[in-house]
C-alpha cells in the first residue's frame, strides 16, 4: 500500500515510517523540516534498507499537496505534521491555530480531490483536558483543554468528524497518544528537541549527559504514590506500531470515524522514571523539587482496552526499554 506520511521526518513520524517500510508499504513523506532534519531520511533508509520518497514542503501549501497526490497513487495518509510544544502554544496561539488547522484543511482538500479516503490522525490525550476519571477511556468527557496545542487537536477531531459526515467515504482513525518516549534500538532515530526540553524524558537525558545541571521536578505534593506527577509513558516504537494497526483496520473495515487511546494503561511517576533511568543506564540524574507547573494534572494514564479489542494493538515495551533506548540515542548522537 502507498502511504503518505505528513511530518514523516519527525520523532513519531520517522519511527512510523520505519515500521511501514518493514511491513512492505511504499512510503511518501512530506515534511517542512520545522522540527526535523533531512538526515532522518538517510537514517530511515539505513535501518530498513529501503527507499523513502521525501517532499520538503509545507503541508499548508494546498496546491503543493494536490501535486503530491497527482504524482503518486496514495492509498492512505498518516497526518503527523503540526506544532506540538505545549508551552510554546501558550505563548504563540495564533501560530499554532494557523499551522495545525490550515495544514489539515490543505491535506483534506487534496485527499478528497484525489479520492483518497483513509486517514490516521495524530491526536493527543490532551483532548481530555483535566481527566474526568483515570484510567481514561474514550468515553471520557473531552475538554476543556488546558493549552492551545491541545485545543488544536480537539478542533481537528471535530473538523474531521464534520468532514466525514459530509463525505461518507472518508474512513478516519483518531489516535490519542499519551506520553511518547524512547527511541529506535539502532540509536539512529530519537527525540531531538531544539533548546531546553519541555518534556520530562528529553530533560532527564540532557541532565544525564551533563548538558543541563539538574532536573527540576515540578511538584512532589500531588496525591500520587510518591507525590510526583504520574503519566502513561509509551515507547515510540510501540506507538509507531499502533499506527500500523489503525491503518490495517481502515483497510479492512469501514469505520467512518472513531477515536482510540494509544497508551500502555500503566502510570509511572516522575521519580519512577528518574530511578528507572539511573538504574538501567548506571547514571546519576540530580534533581531538585520545584513548585508545580501550571496546567499539570496529578495523574493521567489510559484505559487501552478499546485499541486492544478493536485495533489489535498492545504496547509491549517496558519502562526499562524506554529509558535505555532514550539514552542510547543520545550516546549515539
Ligand atoms: C510529564 C511529567 C511534569 C518536565 C505533554 C503534552 C502531551 C504530550 C506529551 C503531545 C509531568 C513532569 C516534566 C520537567 C517535570 N505531547 N516534568 N520536570 O505534560 O504529561 O504531556 O507531553 O501530544 O500533549 O501535554 O508531559 O513530559 O511535559 O511531563 O517534573 O522538566 O513530568 O510535571 O508530571 P505532559 P511532560
């Protein structure tokens, strides 16, 4: 099957391209390199020993997207392209709304014109806002979201729902990611954020490599087993495989549009992650307890049953795999 991957040179996109190629699919990537680099194309080809076709262009460019569909017979699309930094979205909301929404409009118009109807969309657990209950299942209340990034994901889910209602041939899976971490075992692909990382794992890695002095733990007075925030961390390779499960579902069944949590169903605290990282990698991660980060919730982890039952997806990698692979990527860089 020919699969177009928007944002395919990014963290999750590149890992998904590897799994797609390993499964025998033809992969076409469109990426504007805003949060990635062209060398990732070589890494993907090095790992899989297969070619990937890359268009370096912006998904917001509607005519450019239509041209890609003219030049390639595309059967399905996985849409990763979009800005994703929570903190940045609070400071630059217009940039986030414009880019994340316009890119989706542009893609969908090109898909409909080319009569391409299978779409997997990269959504996020942030659409649940402050969780109504944990573990979170897909019937939990959506919103209110706590940042513009999460709001763009919620808006896009609604936009795609309306679009599918108007174009019944569309077949759409909305994947709600929890906390993606880790890296490909080769050490060639991984999370490589520019500047000071917002997220926990890239920050831990920079402290372990002594690029940053110490980890700031945002609060240890939450109602959790050790007082620090609990999240559902999922290995990025498991997450990538979850996209293939969704793609296979769309190619075998007309679902119209439906949403699926992609997580492990297990919650780990900040200090659980620190201690696992130190033990697995025999490294120290000095930390200091800081005040809570505004917008954080105490506990957020998934009920993964629907993805398991309906997509046949189950995360297999352990917390040890996550922290070992995260470090190996940096050691290899
Ligand atoms: C995890 C835990 C922090 C950094 C975000 C997005 C979500 C998704 C994943 C895209 C929390 C604590 C963190 C640090 C810390 N991204 N922490 N010190 O906020 O759960 O989710 O990333 O889809 O949409 O919202 O992830 O890694 O920022 O935080 O103590 O320097 O680590 O308080 O408990 P988060 P995170």
